[in-house]
C-alpha cells in the first residue's frame, strides 16, 4: 500500500495527472515546506527556485499559504507571488476586527518575566497567539522543561495536544483532551511538574520467576527485613514470582548493579528463605525497576488528565499498584467524558475523585513504607505479631482489599 510519502514517486504520476486535470486547490505551509526550517523564524527564507516554481503553479491553479506565522509576517515572505489567499496564525487570520487580544498580551508579560534571557529561547509575539522557540537552545530538553513550567503559570492556558518523535521527525498531534497513561516515568507528568520521584526512601525492585521453591502455599508472602523486603507470589505449575526490594540511595550505583545476581544473592543470604531456595532455579531473566515510588502533586492540567502509573506509582509492598492503575484509568475516562461534554477542565474533579477513592490506601501504603524503612519498627512489629496476630490479619485484609473482593463476589 502506498502512503502519503509516495505521492511523488514515478509510479504515482497517473494519480498526479488526474489531480492536475481536475478542479484542485493547492495549499502550502511555509516553514518546513516552502522554506527550510531555520534556527529562528527570521532566518527562514524560500529558495529562489522554490519561489519561481510557486509563482508558475500559482498562475495555473488557485494556491493558498496557511502558516502559523502572523499574517503580516507571512505576507512579507510571499507578497511577490500571485497567491489566491494567505492565512496566518494557523488559519485564525485574517481575524475579525473584534477578535480579543488581551489574554495574549497578559501571557506575553508573564512569559517575559518567567523566561528572562534564557539562551536559545525566543518568544514570538503574533498578536493573537504566542510561539516559544527553543530550537537554538544549548540543551533542548532542559529548555523544554523550563518552558513547560513557565506555561503552567499562564491564566487560562490549556494543553491542546502533544508532540511525538517518530522515524527521526517530530509530529504534532492535537486533541481536545490528552490522557497521559505513559507509565511511572511519564514524560508528560514529570515534564509538566505534576509528578516526581519520592524523596525517600528510594527503593529498587528486582523480580524473576523461580521453579522448585520449597514450602509454597496458596498465599502470597511478604518477608520484611531491615534493608527492604522479599515478596513471594505462588503461581500455577509450582512456579513463584519472587521480588526483592532494596533501598539504594545512590541511583548511579543502583543502575550499575548486576541485576541478574541480585535475587539469588539476597535469598541465599536470608536465614528464613535460604533453605527453601536451596534447590530452586531461576527460569527467567531479572527485571529491575526503580526508583519505585512516584508522587503526584495534581491529577492533571487543563486539557491533560493523568491515568495509570503516570498518576502516581506506589511501592509494590501492598500490591495496590494494579488496582490504582485500573480504577484510576476508569476515573480518568469519566473525567475526559465530562470535559468533552462541557468544555470545562476536569483535572480538579479527577483529583477529588482519586482522593475519595484512594486516600485511605495512600495513607496505609505510606505508613507501611515508613515502617519498612525503620529497622526498629520492623523488629517491634515482628515481636508483636508473634504474640498477637489479630492486627497483622487486619492489616493484610486492608492491604489486600478483601472487603472489596467479598463485596464484588456477593
């Protein structure tokens, strides 16, 4: 099947001939189409050969130019060519005489305060719209972060789409509502300053499947130790999913660790588990993940809603992550439908819905995370549980959402 990129191939000439003989309108963008992309808008110019060809084709067919530049700006670049029409500001110009410009002026003042003398960052004032260029910035990723944070301070601003990279090119995808469901290291959530890794503890998880592990039952196990914990989840076929979680304050060191040997080293050093693992064999590669906990300041931004792990990633001690991700996705979908129906930003109502749904479990998860970080607390809890198991059973019921399961089954 031929794609749009093949339209100029020799085999497509009959198709082009059909267009040429019909009643067609030819529309062109300027930057990146008629003129090569340049470091700044002022440097972008049509090549003489392109200008001559456009003039020739404009004499045979109605031609228009639709540009993101202001109308006065783009007109200067094509005024010698007999075009049928020229549109600026992505088609907004020519604008109505009463088109408002006050908000754009306010935004321009705010941005000039928030982005003072940033190298390589250029604010283009187009009266009805603003464009922030950072192609010439020494560090584009850092510049993008600075711009995104500055834009969040604009009154009435909203997300209208995303820019994605594919096959070495950037593509703008516009949408009335964007749902960020791009995982715990969400570029959208972290880039917008909505999420960040928990400052402490910084834990990393190492997981793999094992066969031949002795003493498995129908229950999952959580072995809490002063320096982390070990989870064992029995699966069908006498296989177990084993996860070792350790606090590693030095992220660089954590990334250089030999993940493949991590689990075997830990379990065979553990006084409770080493005998059970004596004949066990690892049957999968080790998957590592960290730092684990990601905390969100907000559930979105006007035009943007967070879902799944992008809306926050909890320490897997309680196994709540899956429920948070699935139920959080449902809440985000409901919020998106409200925003599409009303046009009003739904990020605040989504945050309220998530708080109502998850607040108690967030507190429980943070409490357990703090408990597991304190060797003294772990020793005290272990001693208490030997004498009095009721609190431990209650905690397991709360952490495992037993009441929700029983309600669903009834």
